[in-house]
C-alpha cells in the first residue's frame, strides 16, 4: 500500500510541477513547441484518468492559467466519469477558476468547447453563468472577443439581451444605445473611427480598411495595454515606431522581461527608476500574498541558456531577476549569488556556461537558512558537480539538513515529462512567474518526498476551501 501511495504522490507532484512551469511553448534546449504540447497533454490525460478528484483539486494549487484552462476543458469534456459528489466540487472550482482567469483565456476556453463539440448541460450552464457574471464588463468584452462570443452563443444556444444579440450577429441597421457597440459600428464603415476601439479589435478593422501597419501602430498607441505594447515592441522598433510603455503598469515578471529587453546604456541611464519600479511591483505581490523569510540566499542562473527560446525570450533570466527583487523584500537577511558574478543585477545579461556548484558553495559558506536556486538545471560546467557537492555537504557537514535548498525550474523537459534536477537531495519545483514563489515554497515539502499523499491531499483540500470560502 505504501508503494502505491508513493507512486500516486510522485505522479501528482510531477503533474503539478509541469502545470507550474509549462505552457506548451518551446524552450532553449527544445524549440519544438509541439513536443511540449504532446507531453503536457499526456500528463493531463494520465492524471485525469487515474486520479480525477486530485486532478480537480489541482485547480487550487496555484498552477498557471494555461493549465487551469486545460483542466477545466478536460473536466467538462468528461463529465460522465464524475460521481455526483465530485461533480458538485468540480462545478464550484470550475466556476470560480473561470471567473478568475484573464478574459482572453476564459473566452478562449469556452470557444474551445465549441471547437471540440462539447455541448452537454453542464458546459452550457457554466458558459451561461460566465456570461451573466460579466456585468458591466460584458459590453467591452463582447467587442474585444466578438467572434469568440458569437461562436459560443451559437454553439450553446444561449440567451442574450436584444442589443447584445443584434451586435454579435451583425444587425447594424440602426445605431446602438451602448456606446462601445456604436463605436464599433462606426469603425466598421469609417477608417478614422477605429482608433476609439481596443487595439485587438481595431487591428482587424485596420486590415479591412487597408491601413498601413506602421501608420496604424503609431495612431493606436493610446488604446494599447502595457502587455500589448511589450509584445509588439520588437516589430514596432523595426518599423521605426517607438511604443511608449509605462513600466509601472507591468506585473513583476513582465517588468523584469521589459527591462532585460533594454540595452545596457538605457538601463544604466535609468538605474534608480528601474530599482524603484521593481521594488514597487514586488511590494504589490506581497500585499496579496504575504511572505516572510529569515536568512535567505539565492543562486541565480545567468548562463547563455537563460536567454530562453523564440517563444519565451529571456524568460528564465527574467524570472531570476524578478525573484531576486522579491526575496530582497521578504528576507530578514538576503544575498544573491549569480553563476557569473555581476556588480549590479539590473545590468545582468545571459553569459557563460552553467556553473551552479561555485555559487552554491559560496551560498553555503554564508550559512543561510534557505537557498533558492533559479535555473533550468542544465548544469554543464562541469556536469554533475552540484549533486556531488550536496552529497558530501549533507553527509559530512549538515546531516541534520539545517540549510534547506529548493531548486525552482522555469523550464519543462518534454522528453522526460518533468523538470531537470540538479540533485536528488534537492526538491525541484516548476515556476513561471516570480509571483508563484509563495506557492513554490509551500509545495516544497511534497516535492522532496517529506509530505505523504494524505498530507498532499489535505494541502490541496485546504487551498480549495480557501478559494471557495465566501469573501
């Protein structure tokens, strides 16, 4: 029985790790996003088929939005397999998780139900409830996600109020009372009117009106979100257009990625501002998720592989920089050790081979209570040095494990369905955003085998109860 429980716990830990780090995008050592997708999809189906209730509870584990959407989609597609009690819990978690997803992710998920021909009573009810819950936001989102909403309504035969129904299905003979609907109607016929619409909506109409791309980008800036500007920064620069980005509107990890996209001269000129932006963004995270630590060291990987992939440019390095800023605020004593030492981390760039043993040895000499390692785990200078170092350290110097070490890996290894480890003595946990750090630290005891399956289930149930509890 113990062996069965151990296998179940390891399966679940592996799955949650994948859901913390992977979004089916290519990585530095594996640019094939298709391989990532296949591996992640297999893990979802395996856990769903063998541990449906725990699969559902994973929605409360702090996993990323991509995998939350995947779980909801698969639960709705396989409702017949759920017991009556499980179905009640699933409905509660699905409803609240869907409500908390970013709108583009939530509408995309409901649209996927149509693409996969999922049209059962539960799916219809959840889709209708989500639309009804949008309230004052519905008109704006109906414009921004018009084609998806129209497809969802048609698929599920949902009821809408008349003006929204007319807007979605192109009955535009008369003007609309809803302001944003009327703006869209005017922009459909007049090129000059498109600049009053959200960027993603205006983008499609710009093509219809044959407006040159660079002209469009220059005039639409006022309607673009900070994330949209960040995403289009490269293409705008190539066209000679400077997008004005307000860094203070970006969450911590995106802010770190934006700063890393600046050249060193720009960063040097704005060092004080950048430090303030990062500190403010980190403080915002801690308002929502308080975290207090003692003496902490961070070992941060800035090797060349931290430059990421075409789909995730500089993301591993961005997470390292963001975690560095977060730990500075939550630790009573803190010191960072980079794989290649740098005087000012705000000027960090990807550089060199992955030598993790040297900074870990330096961190151990500083005698912290906790060492947080941020790395993709592809140690190559020399390979296997950390595993041997920690084997000797824990055997000869710290057999009581007074120094805890956790390896946070932002890169999913699709070939092995897991994260690459640096040592069997150290728990490895997935991370995609610096804001995930409190979740990672709470999950640490299960990743290294100290927590039993029963404790893991209790942990997930407690998180579920916290989510479902009325505010």
